[in-house]
């Protein structure tokens, strides 16, 4: 099975917001990403709306034809209400604090087990697939199973940092973690700093990978290669080892 590519369009919203207008057109970009082959669209609204706005999320839902993944911290009531209103395909829960620049760690699934169980149950009762952001730590992955989540999203920044010097060492904890997740019956997503340079190696060595969510690197690459070509390049990185 080839993992699906979900394109995170936060950076498109950041560019639009920098001038206060409607250019680039976020809805058109999202639709074009799907037309160019993306199998999902990811957004991560934050309370300050510095990139994706809550209004964007509501406007995206009716135009998307692939999977819609909304990331965020469920402790923010506005986020919680938004997800239950929009009912995306998937909600990915991240333990960000207010004002955080970008996600930089996974949940402590032991400490927050009871809270996560309650919030995941709420989303699943609404028919929304759930995923929680975790580090490649067996204890945290095993704890994720106890929360009732459908999937985990492996936080891959450590992999991306180590990859240039030692790819095998970089991917090892993720391969081990993914194997354990599969044994537990958890679906496996991954994201954060995956790129054209490191994606293929990761996908080759992490069994059971269902979805990758990529934004910053993909949008940056599109400045050079164009959006359609870039999406195709990423898709080929996911497919090439299955050829």
C-alpha cells in the first residue's frame, strides 16, 4: 500500500495574510492541489489565526473532494467547536501551547490518557477519524492505544535532523515504533520536516504508513518547481519503492 499525500496549506494562508487581501486564493490552491494529485488537504488553525483562519476551514469543507485533515489543540474551545461543526475526515490532536511557532513534540499519552480518551470519544461519536501526535517512543505509542485513537501521527523532526548524517539510525526508532503500532492495531501517519530529500527513505523503512502530511517543504519546493510538478515529485517519492 502506498501512503497518501496530504498537503498542508498553512503556508499559503501565511502568504495571503501578509498582504491582507485574498491573494493567493486559498480555496483555489486547495482545489488545485487535489487536481494535481494530492489525496488530502491538511490545515492547522491556531487561536491568533496567523495563517489558517477559522473561516477558511468552514469554506474549505464543501469544496474538497479528498480527505480533509484538521490539526490542532483540542484544549482550545474554539478549535473543538470548529471540528465538531465541520466534521472533517480526520482530526489530528497536537499538544501545542497558545502562540507556539510550530508543533515540536508529541503527547505524553500516559499523563494525558484520561483527557485524550474523553476527547477522542467525543470526536469518534461525531463520526470523525482521530489521530494523535506522538514521538517515536514505544511507551507513548503503547499509551496511545489506551486512548482509543484510530491512528497516531509520528512526529518526524528528529528523523529529518539526523537523516543527512545517518539515515539508518535516523529512521530506526520510527520503524520500530511503527511495527509496534501495527501490532496494537493503530493506523500510522507521519509529518513534520519530511521533504523530497528524506521522504522516500522514510516511506521505505516505516511499514504500514498510511498518510504523510507535508506543508513547509512542499510549498517551498513549489517556488522552484511549480505546484503541480512538486506534488507529482512527492507522489513519486512515495510510490517509487512500490513500483
